[in-house]
């Protein structure tokens, strides 16, 4: 068993001539919460998407639970896995998007129960029962038979969290989970994530909510221009930053 739930080493990614990630190292232990902060365009979402191979890296390695993500090593070379193998790996990595990405033609319960049946081959009755339990966990037991369009943005995002948890993932990734929400709906989503953190889930969260980062993070990472310029406990990074760029960023957002 690996010491780390998530381990990124030397991650580089460019789009054309634009280098988005310039050699990123990040390690998250099981049960830890890592929060990634940084200005717009700093590479936060791209970094998150490399963890489940939604973005292929140009260099470096990603491991989840000690296993290479997206590749198989043969000798000194890495060979990309088949799409089926990659999808199987992604079932170990929950992902909550900015814009919910729920299927509009499926009920809330069906949205949550779909992936365990389709990608893990679990019995439909079992998946439905677990979907109802997860919806209760995020405070939406009474919305199981509604369609997404009947829900508020905050409710839809809570369904998306339940859907990510339905695969029983080893780590859950959140890509700015409150950025598409009206301000009055942000709190209900953050409450669910707080509960996951208290329960010992391994979480990697890209967010602009600095106060939330201070509250839930074990490690805060400041990304700027595709490089980690500061990381450590929230009390250090947020209250006593060492890097001038961190100070400037926090002065802008606080």
C-alpha cells in the first residue's frame, strides 16, 4: 500500500506554446484534504484533470494509491492504457465538476446509481439503495425522483457529489465546486464537503473560497503560472506566507 493516496511528480503540460504546468510535485496522504488556490489561469483545473487522466501529461507521473494513472510501465518506457482501462481507473477517482454535468433525462436517483451499474457491474437494486443512502447523506432524500431541472444549482451540485461518492472512490476531486452557484447557495455545498472532510475522505479541492480552505485543509497549495510557489498547513500559507506572490494573491482575494 502506498504512503500516498495521490502522488504527482514532475507534471508538465503545455497547450501549443503555452506551458500551463511547469513541473509540479504534489503528494496527498490518505484522509488528507489538499486545497489548491491561485489566480485565474494559473493551471489549477488542468492540474486537477491530470489526476484522473482527463488531461494527458507531457512529462511526469501521476499515481493514485501507488498505481500509475493512464499508463503502464514497460522497462524504461510508459505506454498509455486502453480507454477501457483508463475508465476503470477513473472509477477509483471521484470528480465533481463546476457545472454539475448531470444527465437531464434521468432522475436524481438514476443519475447517482448509473455509474456503479455501468462501470462497476454492481446489481441495480444495490446501486439504487446506495443512491438513496447517499442522497440522504447530502440532504436530498426527498428529491430522489425529481429531474435535475427541478433543482436549484446548489441541490444539483450536491447530487453531483453523491454521484461521485457512489463509485466508492479512493479520492474525490473538486473543480471549483461553488463557482457556478449563486452566493446564497454556496454554503449548502460547502457544508457537504466539510462533512466529507470530517469523515476522513481524501479530497483535492480547487477553489477560490479562502476561508473554506483555512477551515478544512490539511495542506494549502498556492499555484501560480503553472508552478507551486508555496504549500503547507493553512495557518502558515494563509497567515504567514513566505512568498511575495502569495502575499499579493491573498491581499487581492481576502
